[in-house]
C-alpha cells in the first residue's frame, strides 16, 4: 500500500508507547519543537519519496530519518517561522471551512428550488 501516514509528523504532549512504525525525534536545545514540526511538515513529499527508495516494504527507517538535514536558524527566526506557519495553517482551515460551507449552501439551495 501507499502507507497513508508515511511522512506525516505530529507533536505529542503526553508520554506514550508506539510500535516499530513510528519514529520519535527529540530536538536538542537549539531547535524548538514547533519549528522542527513545521519544518518537517513542509517536507512531507520529500520524506514520502525517501520512503519509496527504502529497501523492503518501502517505509521510512531510522537511517533515512537520520539523513534528513535540518536548517537551524536562530531562535528568533524559528519563532518567526512558527508564527507564520501557524497563521498559514489557520488560514487554510478557515478557507477550507468557507468552501465547505459555501458548497453545502449551494447544495441546499439547489435541492430546495429544483
């Protein structure tokens, strides 16, 4: 299969146990976790492509993850990037909801007057 979640990233806020299909990255003190999250989130396609060249079942493994180079700017620049990325996510969410709402209204109006 395509491994729908392959290459996706998340931040956990609780201690948890995982299976062998998940990789945990704990940033050092020079990297803000939200910066790392958004940085890797933007590289989703790149990580999926890395998984495609892996031997065996085509998953991301520790060796591939360790090979991903991360640009680490100053903390101030990381904070600026985080703010921008959060606003971008918020805007995408608002636009998607507006499109869904608009589509639902058109469907309702169409059904009402047909």
